[in-house]
């Protein structure tokens, strides 16, 4: 089978080497499309391929239509909102992710951003410590649990909520379950967001939730930009001069927010959550193994668009 590694943000060279080794040893050929300038370049490249490995690259209906031989797409990472899952399902193209491979990198960044904001973005002046502060984790999957464990090790008090995990299980996993989302926001000095972008969650975090946070609180977003109501965020920061927001997803109105709120807000210039050598390699290698296994045995364990 022919496999294309299509990455506008390329894998590390060692990851590409590992992917190529796994797949060629399994009898497949591997090509790369890196740092392409436009989506149209991706569309034009996919025609001969049976499998794709991507990162944040957009697999649209147009991409799928241009690849009549395509059987599987593996997103090296957890989120798959950059793939048109329904279009893939209609064409019987299996879509997988590589859950957990980037989790530690994202969790470390979330904790680092909390410290960065607590210390006034390292500008001169008196900051504060995160030890003894309360952390609420919104979504207690692999990333959320790691954030909770790292925060607890630093002396924070951790609570969490997840619609798919019962309260007793959250407690068993190491956090105090919050009653509901409102309770999570109202009773924590930091809230770390790890929810996916779905019709139910898009713009679900806005003025009311943010302004319900305690004095001096900080909202941390290492998940998806779409879950934040950016207009509501701006109004909340305006109404509450004590609140802070830090994110790994550049808001559309960031220049305006930064000018108005200074060190109370920070966004990484480009999504950094999975940008570590370790995560880069882990996710790429996992994707290669899943493709090799799929063609060898039909294994669809990590399929996200089941039919």
C-alpha cells in the first residue's frame, strides 16, 4: 500500500525515519508532503494513496474525493475536528487518532502556563505561587488526569468534572468531583479546559462562567479555541480586572485583547501543546503502527468514525 505523511507542520526527522521504517518493513511505500503552502497542494497530492498520516492538516470532503484509493487516515494526536468524519464515513474511509501520545506534553504546558501567569509572565514585580491554590479540570481524560496529577504534586487541590466519567470514578482517579460546570468555575482559582470542540461545547465558555470564578482566578485553555466565546471573554476581562486568561490557541481578537489587558492575557504564537520531541515521535510512531496493523489484521481499535 502507498502511505503519505502529509504534515504542514512536519514531524521531527527521527519520527519520519521511524514511521518509514515501520511501514516499509510491513511492505508499504512511504512518501512525505511537508510544509505545503496551501490546502490545494494537499488535495492535488493525495490521489495515489491508500493511507494518510496527518497532524493538524485538514482532511476535507474535497481531499477525500481526490483520493479514490484511500482506506485509512490516522491523525497523529487526539483531536480529530480537522477531519470531516461524516464524509470519511460515507466513503468508508477509516479515521483513527492516537490517544494519549501527546497527553504528557499538553499537560506539562498547561501547568507551565499556570505558573507563567502566576508570576506575571516573568515581568518585574511580585507574583504568587500555585501551591495551595485550587485547580478545576474540565474534562478528566488522559490529558486532564495528567494535569491533575502534576498539579497535585505541586501542592494544588484538584477537582474535576467529565460528562462521561461518574463522580465516584473521578474520585478514584485522584480528584474531587465537582457538582457541575458552574460549581467547577465558581470554586477554583484555576480552571484547565480539556474539552473537545463539538456542537454542544462550541462557545460554551463565556461571560457567565468566566465571571463566576473567584477573585484573581485564571482560565487555562489547552484544548480548542472554538470552545471559548471570545466576545464573552473580552467582556468578562473588562468587567473583572482581577481575572486572567492563558491559552495555547490564538484568539481571533488577540491583538485587541493584549493591548487592552496586557499581562492578564497570554496566547502562544502557534499551538504548542504537542510540540515536544517526545510527543512528536510517540504520535508518529503510533500512527505508523496503527496503519501497519490495520492493513495486516484489519484492526480498527482506534477508529473514531465507526459505522
